C-alpha cells in the first residue's frame, strides 16, 4: 500500500482519505493537494469566485485529457456509453443511495446539527466565548456535520459497479474506496460523538442526546454494513513508515 515519497516528499494519495481540515493536520507538508492550493493562493492572493471557477475549469479539462489518454493506452473506449445509458446509471445510483437507511440517517443528522448550530438561543454562543474547550468541540461539530453525510454517501456509491448495480465484493476488500470513505466517516462520527458529549451539561433544552443517539445508530449500522472499514490503511495517517 505504501508508496515511497517522491522528490517533494509527498505521500501518494494522502488527500483521498483525509478530513480536509488542513489547519489541524500535521501532514500538510506531505500533501501535494495542500501544496497546490497554497501555491494557488500565494499567486492569486484571493478566492475571487471567477478565478476559482477558471482554475477549476482548467483542472477538470486537464484531468479529462489525462483520463482519456490513459483509457486509450489501456485499449478502453472512453466514450463507449451514450448519454441515455449514462443517465440511467446515474438514476440507479441516486435511487440506491437515497433509499438507503444510512444515507437517510446521515442527511437527518446534518440537518438537525445545522438547526442546533444556527439556533438563536444564547447558550451556544455564550459557551463558545467562555469555554475554550467548548469552542474547540463546537468547531469539531461544525466541521464534520455535513462531511459525515458526504462520506457515507461516497461509501454507498463505492458499493456499485460501473452500471450502477450493487457489487458486494467491495465490502470485503479492506482497501476498497468504499471502505476508505467509510473509515474517514467513522472517525468523524467518533469525534462528533465525543464533542456532543462534552456539551451535554450545557444543553438545557435537551437537544443534544438525540444527536448522540443518531450518530451512535449510524456508527453501528456502518460497522455492520462495512465490517472491514476500520481496517482500511489510509496513506500517511495509518502507515508508520509514511510519517517517519
């Protein structure tokens, strides 16, 4: 699994299974995506939307060219599927994910979490201002509440084959993308449960216990559905050699 660092000392694929919280990451110096984003910011000096869109358009175009070239190199017809077939595959994927209990739980969680975080009740803001640890755990909740749904849905999508039908073999491949996405989601759930638990004593309205119960139910179902997910080895984060 481990790839030797290149001349820039980057770890191959480290960005694929991280939580994208670069400010809290000790391995940014080993991440090519972080380096590219930092260089872009340094050169542009801003996040103007027109510049961002132009930059993304260029990246997507270059990526498409690379994928087409690689497909042709491997003897694969890159445009073998027509628009109707492609739409049918996407429809099957959406139906599979939308109807899955895990996706529904994840969506319910982020909506409920957002409602609490955006509440006009003063206790949350007062707690952030008065308790440094509380401010830190609230930051954890804010960072992960939508992230969890994204990783759950990515894990579910990873269970589908190229035609949008379920491929259960992915569950039993510890290094499948599905298991990698779910592992990152489980880590986010673990941290979110701890964060909500810290806030329990300050929750006069009793809004937090249902959040913890929802996360615990989601975690249990994920661990049953993806029994090998926690065994997934994330490049850099789970490899001792990669961080030495």
